[in-house]
C-alpha cells in the first residue's frame, strides 16, 4: 500500500505512540481493501486474524506491499 508522505508520517507517529507495528497496520488495511469490493467476503476475518497473530517488524520507510 502506497501512502502519501504526510499519511505515512502520521501512521508512524501513531504506531510509535501506541506501540503497534506500522507494517502490521498497513497489511491489515491492504487486506481489508482486497476484500472490500468482493461480493462475498468469506475469509476476511481469518485473514485479519492471521495478520494479527503474526509478528511484523517496525515500519521503516515506504514499502510496496
């Protein structure tokens, strides 16, 4: 997910403030976006749970994921 610089900076600040991995948040957003326009969202909760249970490194810059 490609964020504008201001959004990326805000995400990093909020993630630092709350002790959350920005990479994990980006992956969650990407997954929700993938399921957003499907007729049936079967599997979205399982996919989100998998992301939440996975360790992600801290976000350190712009990534294409």
